[in-house]
C-alpha cells in the first residue's frame, strides 16, 4: 500500500473527531433564573418556618440566607430542612410571668409564648446534683420549661412534705436557667396520707414567690390513684378555688392535665 500524504492523514483525523472520536465535555445546565418581586412572601414563609421550628423570631442573618435560597427556587420543604440544620438559637431572655391570653400563652410583654417543656417528673425526688444536671441538659436542648410531680410518689420515695421542702431550690435553679416550672401539685392523693387541700395551699404559697411558676393542681385528676375529691370535677374545682384564695395566689393555674387554664384571683 502506498504511503499516504500528511495532508490526507490530517483530514482523516478531523473526520474521526467529527464522528465522535473526541467529543467535547457536556456543558452544565444553566442556573435557574432568580425569582424577583416575591421577597415579602419569602420573608413570611421563612419567618413562619423558623417560628414553627424554634418558637421564636428568625434572626436577620438567617432571614437573608433563607430568602436568597427561595429566590433561587428552593421549595418550602427545602427551606425547612435548611433551617433545621442551622445551630439552635441562643435562649431568649425570659419575660415572666407567663399568662393566658384567649386560647394561647403569652409572656409578660404580650408576645406569644410557645411551651417547649420536658418531663422531669422526679426532679423533687432525686439529688440536687442530678436534678441540676437534668435541668441544664433540658435547657441545652432548647427547652423553656419543665413539668414536675409535686405530691406523694411512693415509687420515687417522695412525700408531699419532702416535695414542698425541696421546691424552693428547684424553682430558684430553674429560674436561673431560664426555665418555667409546671408543677403537678397532687399525685397519689388517694393513698399518699397527706392533707390534700393544705398541701395545695402551702405549695401555692411557695410558688407565688417565683415568676417562673405554672401550677397544675393535679396530675391526671381522673386517675384511680387520686382521691375521690380530686376525681370529682365539681368538688375538685371548689377545692382548687378555695386553695387559691387562701394562699393568695394571683398567677395562672390549671385544674389538671387536659383541663383549661384559669386566672387568679377568682
């Protein structure tokens, strides 16, 4: 076979390249167009998502980042996931006492208060060191309150008397950590061997000294471990009203879990 000239070889190489021998890399897709004119809507969405996640207003820095993602086409679910990956906000300074306005809790300034409470039911039965460790851990997780049993607890070695004796320490420690204490005053009232009404009065007198108190008159007032006067709604309501008046308690209180909050004095 005769030798081909350099010109012919060059032409053959060009044809091979054009036929797919050396394809150029694919071009990346162009970025989606930026959405203009919807910033108020995006700010509302970002603010609502953050409020639902953390129970407080979004910072302006996070708002800027969230709105920028929305402008570039992020969906609501994508924005929620992004916000959830952000470090949790530093706890806001408490504005106590908490009160009821309509159907919702508000703080002392009338701003919405979203309870993020943890159950530390035996905080009055364990050692101070263990209780403080649990309180600090709850606060670090973003809790703004705790729920505690404040009556007799045979299974936890707690009596009504010991609960009242330890209550001031718990209230002060929780206050210093920025935590509300929802205290279920009556537990095991059927066989606890304590004066039910006197216990409620004395506990309310202690709680009245602390702005971070939210008394709950009984844990599960309908439970079979509660005395008859507690499981009878009318009798229990009358007892609670007498105790509130006798103690001079002027804050918010609940008759029991699942029952409506009331404002004192009555």
